[in-house]
């Protein structure tokens, strides 16, 4: 048997710094060696503290030759037991036509940790691959149903769409399996823990039924196609996918769309609810030869209820990066089911914290987040939008529910609007199909081209582009005593000027100052007196007896003045105050 060839593990930095054709040659060389490296055969007997038996006990060799019969025998043994069983996969590469993991059976891999960079042709200690010349078209591995008892689990395994015994280079996509890597039909509590899915020309992970589960540290890499996402989440015909936490999910180098949630028009299958993604990491970049930027939505969200992204880290082309588009019409026939009327998608999508970085290598300039269609509410709070070559958020005329963007940091190229709200018919922004809720009413949570309101508006700490393209600039900051007091926006180079909702102002005076310190004039006058909250940003500022006095011209309130109850002493200190304007009705 040919001996494995040692390969030095390349760092990501070293790959990125190889220039031009040398990078292609280097990657091809690594791939060529990896394609011919042959891992050691799995040990005949291996122990594991949580496994009942090893696949070696059933004759599995783990050398890249077909182990289908042995692995299916192991699964039949585990399924026949009166209690849940765990099957151990010692280090090796296990080739199969397909595997169906029965409910409450756990497959546990053993060996070194999985890495994006292969060593000796293996992406981890235990790897499941397609049998050479397999003609199977279904999923390579299925976590089987029914929904209950469910509970099939994969742990510490790699599912690779390419057998190292297949001729050609590992970088040749035509040698990757044109099928789904893992399908989840297991329903209740089916889970993946520390699992890597790589090199499938079909869907990497296809969730078709899943409930009450928590996934941990799952990687999906080099999966999908121009028409299929790297990972998809839907519901079964007779149930619902809901109440799932995806913890530290990473999707990289997808062919196009990385993650699709309930995208489509099937009123039963194309909807999900109560999904939480914590620490989601998605990248579409140009640092891998042969892998292009996303040309469509990198994360495509369809008919959902209560989907939350907590501190995601996402890099991609603004084609967009995230699209929220419910396609099931609001006037569709009521479809009762386990999750209720599928049109009743209250809660929609929320992005809390995290970082969305727009890649400039694409000609597609839609937005980082594109909100459109029949959605059921969208909010982004505390998100950092970086390197914006297109708007951070774009809201189409078709969206008819609440949309809130609050407390976000946005860095744009010159001339790029931060938020574009194309809705112009404020009267149409009311809750749909009220009769479907009986006595239950939903407060309309949107104002278009009106006063900025906390909880009732779009706000980024900057201007909002009006539908007719009129210039709605930021408020102005002025010095009541220009000869004595200098004023301005704090952190202007990174945060930008303030807005009618919030901002930070600074001032400094060369001699003893009068009561009036800083004047802020609203970009859009208000028709009712707002409340202005102040937060000193420096200890020296906190010692000043400052307060706010509103300014009015006729029937409208035009701004406010920061005042001091006592004259301020001269000094070198620069004072900084953050303000928050609350509209009152």
C-alpha cells in the first residue's frame, strides 16, 4: 500500500500571501499530494468512554474502500437495542453508498480535531465519504425520522463529498459528490456536534424536520451550487421545524447562497419558526482559487417567525448579504398546521450585534440587508456595518410591517446612503388581515418620512433617504459663543455626525463661558415637544450642572441648547455629551 506523504499544515496567512499563479500552483500541489495520500486502516478494536461498540467490530476497515455493509450492520445492531446506543468510528475514511442513522442512535468519531486544511488527505480523525464510482443520488448520511422519538446524533465526524481514492485533484469540483451531504429528517432533538461537511455539489446540510435541538460547532465548507444553498432549513409536510439553536455554525466558500431559511412558496414546507443562530460565521471571499463571491443573497430568509441572529460575523458581496423576503402572500388561503396559520409570521427577523462586512469585489450593490416582500417585522440593533459600498439596509416599497434599525455603526464609501427606505405610502403600513386575529390587535410600528421615534422608526445615527430623493441632512451643531466656545460632533471620522435621534457633541471654551454651551438644530423639526436625555462621556463633563432647553419656532420644535446652571470655568478640557431624543405622543 502506498505510504502517506507528510504535508506541512499551511496557515491561512501563508495561503493569502502567495501571489498570483504561485498560489494556484501551490494549492494544486497540496491537492495533488492529498489526493494520493492513503490513511491508515482503522484499528480493529478501539475503546471510547461513551460508545457501546466500534464499527471495527462489524468489519469496517476505514481505508476508503466500501464499508457500507459493515456500517449498516452496526446501525441495525444499535437500532435493535432496547436503549439508545452509541457507535464509535475510529480514525479512518469510511466509504459508503449511503447511511441512515436510526432514531436515538449516536455516531461518535475518534481522532484528531477537524481542520479546513487537510493533512494526509483527511479533514479529521473519522471521515465518511462516498464509495468510489457510487451512483447513489440521495443524501450520503440521513438522520432518520420519524419526528418522535427522533434523537439521531453525529459527533466529531467529517462528512466529505470526495473519496481520496477518486482520480484527479481534490480541487476539481467534478470529482465531488453531486448530492446532499447530510439530510436531517430526525425531527425531535436530532443534533450535530463538532461536525464538518465539505465538498458537495449539492446541499451540504438539508434540514427537513427538526425540533427542540441545539447544534454545536458545525462547519459547512465548499458546498452548494448556483441553484442550491450550502445549507437549507425547511419543515416537513406534516409538522414544523422550530425551537432550534445553532451555536457556532460556520459556512464558508459556498458556491453561491450559504444559508437558506424557508425560501419558497409551499405554505407547509417553506416556513420555520423560533430559530436562534449564536455566533454565526459566514464568509464569501476571493481567497480560494475557483471560488467566486456570492452573486445572490448570501443568507436568504423566506417565510419565518422569530428568527434571531446573535452577534453574527458575516462577510460577502452586497448582492445582498442578507435578504428577508416572505413569498407566501398575506391573502393566501389559511393553512392550519402545528405552527398555526403560516401567514401569521409575527416576529420576523432580528439581528442583534455582530459584524456585516461588504466585499467590494462584486458589481452587485443591493445592500448588506435587503428587506422586501410580505415579511413580519425586521430589526437590527447594535450591528456594525463595515466597508459599505452599498446601503447598510434597504427596505422595499413592498414591505408592509415594522422595520427598526437602531444603535448601529455604519462605515460607508463616499456617496453611499446608509439606510434607504423606499416606502412612501404611510397609510398602507398597517397590520395585514386583522380579521385573522379576532380580538388580537398589533400596533403598527413604522413611520415613513415622519418624525424619528424610538420604537417606531428607522434610525442609524444618520439621515434616512426619502423616497423622492430629497436631501435630508443630519442636524447641525452650533456654538452660541463662536468667539469663545468651539463645538463639533465627537468621533466624526468613525461614527459620523449625529442625527435627530442620537449623537455625541463636544465643546471647549477658552474663557469662562456663559450658560449656553452647544446648540443642536434638528434636520426635521418636530411637531410635539420631545424629551432629551444626556449622558456625559467624560468625568470632567459629569461634574458640570448641564441641562437641556428646547427651542421652538412657531408650531414646531427646531432643536435644543445644552446649558449650564452655572458659568463654566475656562480650561483645556474638551467636554463630550451623548444625547438621545425621545418623541412623546
